[in-house]
């Protein structure tokens, strides 16, 4: 019986792209991007709310709410948007990294440390499997994160436009 080329992969298990994908999908933070639509937007709203609470004392120092409520609100919104934007960026970069590792024809890995990097060409069946994972699992997640970031950018631009009209 012939052994599958996937079974004789010299890449350490934890550095195999499909294992990295599974780890990312199960991690506490990166799993947020895989949640159902309602749960995902609830997380986004929570993060924005926490960001607003963190940004509002800074905004209050510059724009006392009792005197300049609109300036305070806009500054708090922009601060919360910045925090949410950084969270979305981290999510995007993690999923993008895994997408790139899955899509490539070769796997770069380290046998024992940073100084002995190797590459291993993926056999056709592994490459096909990995690219199917990208197409049907990872690409929709990346698109969701891009759309969410776009919505956030539009909201922040709207706040900025109101700010300029003050």
C-alpha cells in the first residue's frame, strides 16, 4: 500500500498551514470573525462600547461634556473607532497570514529555530485541499472583516465631516 504524501510531510505539525488554520479558528480572539452575523455584530458593538468608555475620559479633558457635548461625543466616537479599527486590523492580519500560508505552493517551516528555515513543496492533493479551505472558509471571513472595516471607515469619515462643520 502506498503512503499518502500528506502523511510523510516533514513540516512540524504546529507549522502546517491547515493546523495553523484550525488553531486560529479555535482561538478565543480570532474565532470572533467566524461567529454568526448577529453574534459577530454584538462583539463589534461591545468592542466599540469599551473603546468609547476608554476614549471618553480623554475626550472629556479636551471637550467638557457639559459645555461641548457634540465635540465630546465626536471625539469619543473617533477614539472608539480607532480602538475598534486596531482590533479589526489584528483579526484581518491573522486570517490573512493563514490564507497566504494555505494558498502557497510551498510551506516555509523551521526545524529547530529561526536559523534553519526550510521549504517543502505541497503535493497536489494538499495544495488542492488548502486552496479549497481558503476559497470556502477563509475568504468569506476576510471579506467580512474588509466590509466591517469599510463601514467603520465611513462612520469615522462621517464623524470627521461633522467635526469640520463645527
